[in-house]
């Protein structure tokens, strides 16, 4: 096993455009662009946005529009989806949207795809999903989508994605189970695992992916990106306090109470029950929270255990300046600008 170091692999950002208590989606989207501009300067590799619906704390529901906004306000960083939930959309629409983005920002757009709805069942229905849109037909939808970008040679398709056809938009499969791991291995595509909220199946999924990987025109060898929650502050105590915003967000999900991202609290123990605490700590088990030295040690351990080719970092931090500070400290401890 190669002794991989955090300084040797790319670091990327997964941003959920958090809407904080007392604020608006408009300011969240401005903060997202501000973070992306700083991330570009600090040496981050990609900046991905996620599709979620009916969530009062997340502003990136119209994901491809936000990708366009971020790409227009930056110059070199790759911008993409982490991910677009394919069951919610006609593959033709996705091909046209990402073909448009690639035409506007050539060589900078990534298309990460998931098969979950990114919402609750009622919202899924409202997204005009017909029967059979539960993700079971994901391989067929993916095949259709890829054919719009790369039509079979010699054929003259009756439906064409313009823009889209002939463009190289890297497709990633995202997942939190073995399904996407096996599919991305079979197709020779890069794979990203959602360990920032579903860590339990991470190592088996990575093993499945690597053991079953078939080289393709896209990739000669497997390429796995692992998602981690990272919050860095000057001290362990301050970082742990900042992390209580995300803990409260997960607590709300467990209690079926959605809402904006809440300010950090001094004593989270007063808010959750022992059962809720255990559940949330398990869900958020793939986290590195603390001072730069604490976080560096934890990330080195994660890279060793997973042998990740890239880490993508999420940080649900209430205060925008503290969020910027966290990502700046992370870039410094990983020495991104020196690599």
C-alpha cells in the first residue's frame, strides 16, 4: 500500500450554499461565489454544488444555474455537480444544460450524477417524476445521457443535444452504497462516495469499485474521491463549537424539522438525547474537526485508510467568515499552493 499523504492529492469543495437563520438565499448564493473565488486562489481543485429540494437551509436546488454563476465568477477552478440527481430530470435536459455550461466554460465543468431523489417522496412527486423514477432505471438513463454527448459512430440520432453533442463533460457517479460503485467500475468512470453523511459502507464500496474496475476511454485506472466534513479553527474548542451548527442540522433531519442553518451553541449536550447523539455521531463519523494539527492528523489517517485519490470537503459553518477561515487553514495545512 502506497503511503499516500494529504499533500499529494487534490482537495476539492462540496458546497451546499447554506441558508443561515435570519438570512436569505440571495446572500447564500453570494457567499457561495465568494467562497469559490477564495478557493480558486487557495489552490482547491474543484468546487461542486449539490441538488437538494424542499430544504429551507440549502440554496442550490437549481444546481446547473448556480454552477453557471460560480463558473462565470471564477477563472480556473473546475465547477460541477455533486451531484445532479438523474431520476429527477430527463437525460436530454441534463445533456443540454451541461453542454451549455461546457460551451461557456470549456474544460472546467464536471457532471457528478446521483440516483437518489435529493428530497422527500412528496417533493419527488412534485418534480414531475413518473412511475419508475425511483432510481432503478438509473443505468438506462445514464446510457441515454452519455449517448447525447457521444452518439454511436455512423448513426444519425433523431434527437440531438445541442449544445452537448461531441463535448467532453467528465461524468462522475456518486453514491453511498455498492450500486454506484459497481456501475462506475463496470463503465470505467470516476467514483465519489458520500461518506460525509453515510460513512458505514465506504470501505466496502471502495473495494468493490477498485476490484471490479474496467479500464475505459475515460480512465485507465480507478479514481475514487471521498467526501469528508472538515472544520478547522485556531483551537479544537472553537472548531467543535462551529461544528454544532451542522449537528443541529442533522438533529432537525432526524426530528423531521427542516429549517435554516442555526448558529453554533455552547452546549450541544442540552439539545440532543443520548440516542440522537449516537446516531448523529455515526452519520458524521467521517469528519475532521479541530485545530490545524488535529485536522491534519485526522486527514492523514483518512487518506491512509481509504487510499483516496482526492478528498472533497464539506463544511456547514454558520458564519461565512469562519467558513472562509476554515477552508484557508485547510489549504495551508495541506499546502495546496505548493503542490
